[in-house]
C-alpha cells in the first residue's frame, strides 16, 4: 500500500509541476504584465485600453453577437436532438441529423469564414444559384452564421446526452393526467432540460466570445475583442502591456461562464429510474419535425458544399471548368506536405501525452486514497484550464517562453494544446474510472500484484474505450485549433491552421479549401478508426464481464 501511495504521489507531483510551469506561471505573468509598468504597479494600461478608441465598442460587439449566436445555436441544437429522441422517424434519418450536427467539429473555425464568403458573398455559390445575396457577409451577419455553425455541435452534444437520461414515461403520465400539448412539452421535456439548455447557452457564448478564426475571415469592420487582441499583438507595432490587459478582460466572461455552469448543475433533474417508453405514432408530429430537421441539415451542409466545389474548378467564379490542378499543386508542394506532417505529428503527440496526463489525473481523483486536498488540486487545475481561452493561453505562453529554447518549437505547442484541452478529457476519464469496481486494487494487492501491474492488467483494459475517446478528443481538437497556436507557431513549426491564415493574406483560397479538406478527411478517418476501436473495446469488456458473472453463477 505504501508503494501504491508513493507511485500515486509521484504522478501527482509530476502533474502539479507541469501545470505549475505551463499554466500557473504563464497566467500569473500575463496578469502581472497588465499591471507592471516601468515604475512598478500601475493601472494606466487598463485606463489606456478602456479609454482608447474602439475598445468598448468591440467589447459590446463581442457580447451582442455572442449572445444572439448562442441563442440561435441552442435553438437549432434542441430541434436536432429532439428529432433523435422524441420522434419515430427512421433510424437512418436520425443518424444523418446527428452526423450533420457534429460535422463542423472536424474543421477549423477559420475555414467557416472562407466558406461563408464563397457561399453567400456576391459571387458565392449559393448567391449565384439563387440569384440573391441574403446578407452582408462581412460584419454581424457573417459572424452570426459562422458562430452558429461553430457552436451547434457543442450545444447539440450537451442536449443530446441529457435527453438520453430524461424519463420518457413522464410524457405518458402527463397525457394521462389530461395535460395539453404545450403543458406536456413543458413538464416532460423542457423543464428537465432547463439546466442543460442554460449550460449549452453559456458554453456556446463562451466559445463565440473567445473565438479568433471566424472574425479573422469575416469580421470586416465589425471589430470584436478577439481581433483587437490579435491586432495589438501581431499588428504593425506589438504592445505587450495592452495585449495583456485585453487578455485579462477576455478572461472575466470566461470565469463567470464556468461559475454559472457549476451553479446550474444543481438544477439538473435526476431520475432514480429511466424508462425509455415507446412513443405514440403521430404522423403530423414526425412530419413537422422531420421537415425542420431536413431544412436545418441542408442549411448547415450548404455552408460546406463550397469547400468541395471551389478546389475542383479552374478559378471560381470566372472559370468553372473541372480541374484537379489545385489538388496536384498542394500535394506536389514539399512545403505544404511538411506542414501537413507537422499537424499530424503535433496532433498525435498531443493526443498521446494528453491522454496520459488525463488518465494519471483521473487515477488520483477516482482510484486513490490520497488526501482530499490532492484531489481538489487536480479538480482546480481542470476548472482553470476550462476557463482560459486559447488566445489568452497562447499569449501567456508567448510572454513566458519568448527568448527561451522552447520558443517556436513543437514541444511548446504540444504542451499548450494539452493544457488548453485538459478539462474535458480529464472529466471523461474520471467519470469512467469512478464507475469501476472500487476493490480491484485491494484485491490485486492481497493476491500479491503490484499497483502498476493492477493498473496495466485490470484497470486500463476496462478503461480502454474511454482512453480511446480521450485520445480522439485531443487529436481532433489539435488538428483544428488555431487560437493559441497563432502566437506560438514559427516558420519551421507551421501547422495547417496557421498556414491557412497565412494563405489568406495572399488570397490563395483554392489552397485554403484543399488544406481544409485535408483536415476534414484526416479527422473523419481518425474518428472512424477511434470509434471502431472504442466499440470493439466496449464489446470485449462486456463479454469479459458476462463471462465473470457466468463463472460466479456456476
């Protein structure tokens, strides 16, 4: 038992050391940078930023477009989740709706902006097909469309997962009590989801408020706080102190968002038993929701059709003959091949070491008898990483590691990604390990097995599906991330998302879409492989559990 405690303490110390150096130190340095002047502590930088031309307008713009986008995204996500759980539509159609709802997760946000330009601009694909431009793509309209597409997957997954735990028999009981359609809808569906809907809104708002990719392409003159920060740091004359102040301002809504999410958890309704009652046949209901889902799916897909069309024509929109020249140009360019391999290597390394970090942290909080304060430290780390936006973390890393041997290196970018995305993988692993038999380690110890052997032979095989899902989460997010890496990637460490940003400046949009398709294809193939492996692992685990029960019974 002492050996087990020693090993767990070592894991704890390593994790704390890593997050102290790559989370606490950068965050403190960023905060100090916003207050420290040549003569010591000062609030002059805050006064300068808030009194400066355009900052309060950009801040108000960020709040306005983020709130509206989050409301629309949650509404769309609710409709798509409702179709899956509360209609009797064909299973194939439900799978199609779910696939469309999660599709945007596999592309970087900067691509959404270019897709909006080439779909809804004056010479856009949809504009030319329908003969009318529906909205001004630069400014509020473009940001709204981009943010909604970006946040629908997150809102959908939250609502979809919660709907799976809502007791469907409440519908039957409500109808039996003589409630009207709207009353039943409120009592059996909306009311149990209020906490989740509010949480989905807050999460969507947080993502919109801190995103850089979409405003970088369609923001236009409608400045938001993310573009102000980018211009301060990577504009003509970088101002580190003003950049630090803007970063701290970006942190405040993030912190409030996380605190609200924690507060809303108490309003989630929990059932002792969950009944999946058969829904009544209702052709009218299914037709109405089916049409709604079809329209929403088509609208989302319209955004991405152009990504497949533009690279296959000679020169959009003037020469629309079919060609593979753009693909040949990209795949024959040694530099672009190197950039792709950089992205792939970075994503794989992030997924590997990130999964190990999340697994080690979860072992401490879910499978150890270490003091409560140790577990609270790990939980606090997860909360903080969930609070810091990517741009803020990237800028904090820039302040701390500029001039060191880590500047513009892959290890720094990998560590940044691990820290940035730590919270969700850690919670996934913690939930998985918490559900396992609590006595496995004790039983193994009594049989003479060491703690490492128990973890490798017993716990890890049973956690394999969750480990694969964690690996998948880290990999896909590392392939599409740009907000933090925009400050960290150099000429030799450029990845696909930062290369896309560079290509924007020289108007090489054909190559932008080819690289975007490369990211999409890579993520879809990776997701298919990871899902297959996770399902295979789950089936194997279920089979082993069944065998153990049969042996006990005999």
